[in-house]
């Protein structure tokens, strides 16, 4: 496969050949020269080392003066010669562009190389890490993102129009988008339509390529207007000596970008003196830029950042802690808080609820429900999407298309069911007609002359139907039949936690004199804030940790299986699923018995012979559940089992847990799973474990009221 640099060199040669073949008719040399000297004519040149910080009014006055000077310069430049224009009303020619060719060319039909390509030539020979340190501009960040796509063997193509993309547009509309991952198509010849002001939930089966498509959009591998600033939350905040609060509200990078954007808009204002409509649009954009600069005032930024961190579970003490003192999950919250604080035009999130407890999920749900820009996120929580989404985008894995639905998740389910029903009727009717025609041709194609003519007529009709295109079969969501075998009965007590206290070294107590019992009929959902000790309780039950006081009694025949947030630790990612089961778990069993076990949990076909490091998180999670089935446990301990799973897998897990004959203790923030499986809810907080009197929806409403009280107290100091 050619490297990134080879692709760029090839594209540059293509552009040069294009110029030579067309006689360079599209190049206005005099206009280019006028543009080159325009800066000097306007008095640009040596800059002061220190600048006075201008007010909003002073900035506008300075911009107006610059526009007047630019008008004069433009009037002088026009005398040198007129710029050539194409024929009015010419048809727009569409052609294929790859993500790298889109970066190499202007994308608007021009022949000049883009700044990104020139920058690549200047940085030739640098590694990705060096570029990340060196490139701080928007163009540089864009280049690094494209380089990562190339390194990950992601290739994006689309139909690029020669008409100029409006840089001030807030909507995205690209046709013929194809995304390939390791030469495997994830989506093919589909439309990408994202409109400003909408909140999109992106759904699809595990392994369908949702995260890869999200990365391609974030890298601007398809044409996205320059006026849209994109923020893609793809990693945790680094471990540094900076305080969590200051990491959120310090926005020097954005301030620099906004000031550059204001300068660019002022330059464009001077260039379109004769276009009042264009000037009005630019003026409106400038107002937004200056308003945004005012919003980033440090005096108000700190209080807003503190409010966001509080909603995500940070106490005032935690907000003053250095980021290196936090775990990866908490640093991910800091990164999320920063994304929310910056409030970009286009926010992309991949499973934003995964690192949050239930209280933080509820706060985020309410916060994003009021997001008035573009929100595009992957999520598998039905309750969360019902509250946040205005639209649903589904990645159709069968036909490799993006399907769009208006409304929240429940409305999507209903609309899709109705559409599939109509499509199925059309499909069945067409298949009946085709079967009747084929039957007639087979019966009468060799009879009398009259019947032969009728058969030939039917054959032509069939050919027309096939050429016109038939209704495809609706995509069928997989229905997994997950079951955990019955391990048999055990006498009571199965597991008894008696008067247990626990604390980590040099830390405050997590538990104090806790009494808790588990048997084979237990169906408990354990909820509570992060840091209260939910995961620690599971470690105590499996004897990974020892109580500082009290004891945990287990039946000597008790078999326990766990699903942890680090579930991949159960796997050897260098092996294929089939080899892993054959060599590590079931060496005496024939392959014929292993394949059906993996297939039952959604690991089918080529996946069984694919190295597990190349599988998605959801696909690896299914393999872990297959391991649990093989272990035949009496007791299941599940720590956030829905985080990596798609909707169909969550439904399969819920059905499996309802029919399971053993005990279940789950930690989850997924309301849907809890409502379907949990018979009791226990709250882990304030060093105790207490039973909640009510169902999960009542608990949700109660928690929201408590969150509002805490938020009001925080705002009032």
C-alpha cells in the first residue's frame, strides 16, 4: 500500500498535468500577483512585539479601517486585468476524491496546492509524534488527523463537486461517501447529511465501523465548511501538574484560533465590497466570533468550568487536584468537561457515558438535551438517547449505507419497524411476481406459437423489472440466543458479607460494618457515585482484596464469573478466538464443539479466525461472555457490562440474565438493563450499602431532584 507521502506526490503530479493539459486557462497570473502584493499595499509588514489588548469596539474600528484600505488596493488591482470566469450555468461535474486527494487539492476545482500540502512538503521526514509537537495550527491538526487515518489503513472517498464550498455554511452535505478499513468497506456510496442545531445518535451493530466513521468525520476527510470548528473527544486528558479546573477553562488555543478567524473574515469583507449579501453574512459571522471571545473571559470562565466539573462528579477539593493524581477514567471526565466548556460548533463523542456513574450520566443527559449546535455521538443507552437525540443515524451493516431518522430512539424504533414492514411487503410482492413470471415461461416457453410469444413477452417484462431494480430485503437485526448453563443448586449461605469494613492504605474508609448477603435467587443492581466502592465490593467478594475488619463467607463449591470494565484482560489479544478456546480453555474438545459456542455469542464466520486485537470492543466482549458460559458459574458479578455492547447484545444479555438460574450482582448505569433484570436496587454510598425502596425509574427521578439541589448549592457557594 502506498505511503501518505507517495499519495501526496502522486496527487501533486496529477494537478500539474491537469494544468498543462488545460493550458493553464484557469490561472489568473495577474490576479495572483495583485493578491501577493496586496498585503504590502495595505501596510502589512513588520509586526510589533507587544500588542495592546483591544476592546470589541476597537477591534471593529480597526477591521473597518482595514477593509477600506483593502477596497482601495482592490480597485488598483482591478486595473491590471480582469479575472477569467467560467461559463454561467455550466453543469457541475462530479468526480471521485480520496481523503488524501481532498487534502492535496483545493477541493473546489482550483489548480493551486492547498496550504496543507505545502506544509507536508516542509515537514517531510518528520514522524507523527514530532508533527504533533510541531503543528499547532488548525491545518497542522488536520494533517495529523489525516496521517492517523492513513496509518490505520482507513481510506475515505467521496463525490467532490467543483462548485466552491461555502466556508460560512453550518451544514454538512456530502454525496457518495465510502470508508474502507483495511480494504474492507464500512460504508459505500452513501450520503453524509448533518445539519446545524441537530443532535444525532449514531447506532449500529458491534464491529460495523461506527468509531472509524466518526474518526474520518473528525479528521475532515470529507468536505466540511471551515466555519465549523470540530471537537472530537477521543482520549483522556494527559497526566500533568495542572489543576483539573484550570485544564477545563484555559482556552488560549481557541482564543488564538478565534482571533485568526476574525482577521480572515475581515480580509474577506474587504474582498467582497460589491456583494452586500456576502458582507452581511460575514458581518454576522464576525459578531459570533467577537461574542465567543467575550465568553472566554477568564472572569466568568472559571465559574462555568467549575459548574460543569461539579455536574460530572468533581467536588471542590477534586477540582483543585492535579490531573496526574486522577485515574484514567477521571481524566476522561476532565477531557469531557473541557469539550463541553469550549462548546464547539460540531461536537463528536464516542460512548460519552462509559466512564460515568449514574448521577453524572443524568446530569450529562440534561446538559446535552439543551445543546443548540451539532452533536454527533455513539451511544448504546436507549434511555440516554431518548432524552438527548433529535435524530438517529443508523449504519446499515448489510447494505453499507447511513440511514437517517427524525426523533429520539423510541421514535426511530417505531419508524424503522413501519418502514421495514412496508419494504417487506414490496419485496414479497415483487418476489411473487417474479416467481409467477418464471413459472409461466417454464411452462409455456416451448408450446404453441401464441404461448411462446406470451412467454417471450413475460421474459421481456421480467428483464425490465430486473433492470429497474428490485426492492431489497430489509436489514435484519441479529437475534442472539445467549444462555448461561445451570451450575446446580447450592445450600445457603452462598455468599455472606458480615460486618465488613475496608480501606485502602493511607486512605479514608470505603466501608464500615457492612452486612450483605447473596444467594442463587439474587438479582441486585448496585448503584452509587464513582469512588463509593462498588468495584471494590466485587473485588472483596472474589477474594482479590481482604477486608480490614469482618469476614466474607463463601460456599466452598461456589463458582463465580466476573465481567469487569477491563474485560479484555481475560483474553490473549494476539490469538484468534478459535485458537484461544482450543489452546487455553478447551484443549480436549474438537473444533466442531467450539465453533457453535462462539457463534451463539455473535462471534461468527471470519471473526473466529481473526486476531482479537483487530476486533471491536463489542466483539471482544461477546467472546468474554462465551468464556463465562463455558465456566458455568453459580454467581455472576458484572461491572458495567453494557459499555461495549450494541443494542441487540444488550437485549440478548437481559434475556439471558432473566433465565439464568444463579445469582446476579451488577454495577450498571444502563436503565434499560436494570429495569429488565434487577429485582432489587442497592445504593453504595457513605460507607454503607442500603436497599432502595422503589424501582429504577423512581430512583432516577429522586436522583435528578437531589442533583438539582446540589447544583444550586454549588452555584450559591
